[in-house]
C-alpha cells in the first residue's frame, strides 16, 4: 500500500511520496479534475450505511429515486446549494429506522428503505377490462413512480420504492398507504462511521453542517490526519470553528446553512480560480450586513464571511482558518486559492509517483532525469493555466537519498493569487 504525507527528517519506512511546503524566507502527469464534495445529511429515505455518488445530472433527473424527493423539494435544498458549483457529491445518509409496510389480500408490500418517507408510498391495484391481468401502481405522494401489468402476485418485481412478496390472486384496491415507517435519532457515532467510509473515496471538500463542537473536533482531527499523515489534501468546511487555525479548515461565519454552498464552491473552484468577491446565488436568506471593522476582524480571525455589496451578497475573501503565521508558513497559507495549488500539486505528484515510478523506475541518474522531466512537464502545465508563475527547470533539484530507493526532490514554486487589493497613486498636474 503506497502512503505519503509530510516529513521532518529522511527517515520514512513505508514507500510513498512525502512532500513538504514551506515559505521561502522573505521580509516579514497532468492536473487532476476538481469538483467533488462529501457530506453526511439526515434523510428519511435512501440507501443506508453506504457512500452514494451523485452527479449533478443524477440529482436533477433522478433525485426522487435516489433521495425520495423531487429536485425542487425543500428537503433537498442543501444539495441544490452544493450543486451550484460542485460536479459530484459523495452522499451519506444519516439515520435509519423501520421500513413502512402494507398488506392487500395475499400481497405484502414493504418500502425498499427504512424511514418515515415510506409512509408516503401508496399502492393501487386495478383489474384490466380486456383480460385477467391487473395493473399495480406505486405512488409516492401523488406521483406514479411505477406500474406493472401482471396476472399473479408472484409475477410482480420490486421497483425503486417497494418490494413485493406473497402468493395468490391480486385484489382490486383503490389505494393503500404503507405504514409504520420510523426514523431514528442521529448521534455522533454515525459521523464516525461516515468518516471511516468516506476516507477511501476520492473527494476535494468535506462538509459538516452541525453545531456540535465535539463533532467539529472530530472532523478537524480527520482532516489533519488525512492531510499530514496520509498525504490526502482535502479541506473541510465547518460553521463558526476558527479555533482550528489550520489551512485545511474553512470556518463559515454568517449562517450554518451556508456550508453547503461554500463546500460546493470550494470543490468546484479550479486551482487558477478564487472565490474572493464571488456572488452568492443560493436560496438561503441570511444576515450579511457588517461594518468595515467587523469585516477586518473576520479576516484577522480566519473567517469565511459574506457581505452585502449594493444589490448582491458576495464572498469577502477566499480564506481558511490559518492565522498563526511564521517564517515557515506565512500568510500565503491562509489563501484558499494558493492552498488549492499546493494541494493539487501534492495530490497529483503523489499520484504520478505512486502509479508510474514507485517500484517501476530504477533510482539511477537516468531514472531520476526521467522523473524530473515529468515534474517539469507538470509544472509547465500549471504555469500555462496561470496557477503558478516564474517557473523554470532550474527550480527543481532531484538527487538520490540516503537509502538506495530514496529520491529527494527540492523545488521552488510561486503560486498565483487573484487580485484583491488595488493601491494606486495618481498625480494631477
């Protein structure tokens, strides 16, 4: 199993890619796609105990089948917010319960998933005039989601909402609702299970929408472990959690419901894009009126804040919670656009090394030259899309390490950030 992360000395035991980023001292393969957000949400319908991958197209066309509600439902507002910018969501359903059931003569109907949403399912059976068959309709609310024409109970097949069982003849029925579907309360252990499952998934941004400080700390620890020990450069969006003081944690200030939009926007942002000044185009209403002093304080605290700008609500600055600047990690590390460049670099180079070089390329001068050429090509791609600047092949040094399989790479890169301040001096003559 290939591993990775950061290093303090050249003493790693497991094979893998270990990459550090530090600021240069100063006075005071290809680029992987982004766009994937991971989240656990309470819902009363859907697959349990499993991560479900939902694309934007899936969500728009098949939300009812996957999540039990139509795309426009109030229940799905969080995912509509995320999909304003995300391309894909790794979704985990929180909550289980009992399945709703009903019996019509010899036919037993059971909801496919547990939860109270099953109580909104109705079965109608109508005999056909021209033959001995019956048409069996499955409704959720007033929407027909399935109809089958069969002659016996045994001929029925399950659909996306119910499972049929029983034997014998079908009986006409004007409509029978399933009953006794229940929901369970969500506790912290479910978030732990979600994190253990999502760890093996590929995603860019993780979101927790709750206010429980213990659970926030759990997400913080998970994020730090993946970033620093496993070399998986994700970031996590929380509400009002600036105490993390960490480049991998984004703390949303205004309203907790904004974590959905922010998570999707951060996931969907390319490495050469910034969310600074981006217009909020979601559905939630929230307070965004702050004085200049309050906005300055928010930036100094490492808060991701929205503000009113004439007719629009905008992101003030695309930042994370890191504020403990030092000579090794300066204010650049609080800028999410720069972090996206660094994270993509770490993820991509680790992937390139692990897939094409680890155990496959000899660690001699030729092998190291080939790997260096790979790195040069990669950073030239970053420079071509204006994610970094002033790069040249001389910025990369590669040499053999202390053990025969060790490869030591030192490089200098200069990430590009978007313009966010203008200083102009105008002399009038």
